[in-house]
């Protein structure tokens, strides 16, 4: 199977973002698209959004890894445990409702998934906007990263149709492992997002991305912010004044123990995230590929 190699990127933990953002409300309360020619999305009515189950392998790792680089050493198997194979497959079948093999996407790092989705949209395999259920130890909405700065101060001022290919003057896209979902939402690909986390995860939403800049909001609404206003907000610790807002999308976050899907999925995604998963997670990665991918 072809593996995609991404540029090493850094994902930091929550406390680092508090220093970067300046304000944080109390939150205490690699491979291309895989499918057989005869495999098609489920036969739900065409007017319903397609449903995508997005799995980061680190969802099954306890405790989560918060400091890592993509090209750095893998976490220690002695310090991080992995769900037993039977437990993980039972969760995917019974809780997530994946009872048959699905077409999908396989990546090494999560930022690569943005480009896989972009290619699938161009080929009319995916149809925007689509639902995403995100199984991950991290929300991947920009907290602890700086990719959201370019998104909100430049990209959101451009037409939505131009955003999937926009790059900064230095040639970088701004998309990182910890912000790729933010960019997908900025491209208006996602209709609604459910974030499912395990022990040690959750409460890592970026306030800038949430409606009314409230990290506890049940909607994501990205703001377009002038660079000078963004700098003022960063130094003052006060929420910025937005020039405009993107359409709000429903958002729900929940612990794995409280989650159960209500509808079947059309596509499945799996990311290995080697910087965030110990070698003992590799057999689970292989098992998910063999059991749940068409």
C-alpha cells in the first residue's frame, strides 16, 4: 500500500495555546483514496450529507501524546498503552456502526487528509458539505498551532472556491496536523462536526474558531480578522472584532463512553500519526485496514 510522507509538523499541548491566544474561557465544566470500482456510498437519500468517519490511531492510545514531531521518535510503548484489538474493533462495529467495509482514505499524518479530501471532491467522490465524526485524542481545530493565523487573517478574505489551493508567499499552506479540520471548515467542506475523544482528551477547542469566541460553544463559526486587529487581540487578551464570519456549523464533542452513532457512514479515514502512537499501535492500524476498508 502506498504511504504518503508529509513534512514534519509540531502539535503542542493546551497550556501552550493559552499563552499564544491570550484568552481562553473556562473549560473545566498515506495513501490516496481507496475503493473498489463497485463500491459506492450507502444508499441513504441523496439530499442527506455524506458521512465520514475520521479515525486518528492516537484515539486508541492512553494517555494521549501532546508533545511530538512527525519525524521524531515514536512514543514509548511502556508509557502509553493501546486498546486491545478486540475492544477497538468492537467499538468501531457496535458504537460507530461500521458493519461492512467502506471506501476510504489512509494517511500517515492528519494534515495529508485535507489534500486527499480535496482530490476526492474534485473527482466527485465526496460532495460538500459532508458530516465528519472525528475520533482523535486531539480536536485538530488549531489549538497549540499557529496555522489558524493565516487562515483567519488572509485565507477567509478570499472567495471560498479559491481557498483549497491558496498558499502563503513563502509557499506554505498553513495546514498542520493540528489544524487541518479548521481549513476544511474554512473551505466550506464540512456540514457538521462531532469530536469523540478518550481519556485525557477533549476541552481543546480553539476559542477563535468557536461562535462568539466561546470554547464551549456548540457551533464553529470562523471569523475573518484583519491582521492589525488580530495583533491587537493577541497582545490585549481581548476577543477580536471580526470583519465577517463564515457560516456557523453544528459542533459536538463527547467522550467515547458517551458516544454512539445514529446513522451509518459512507467513508472511513485512518491516520497513523507515528509521532503520537507507540509501535504497539501498529497491529491495530493494520487490523483496521483489513477489517474496515474496502
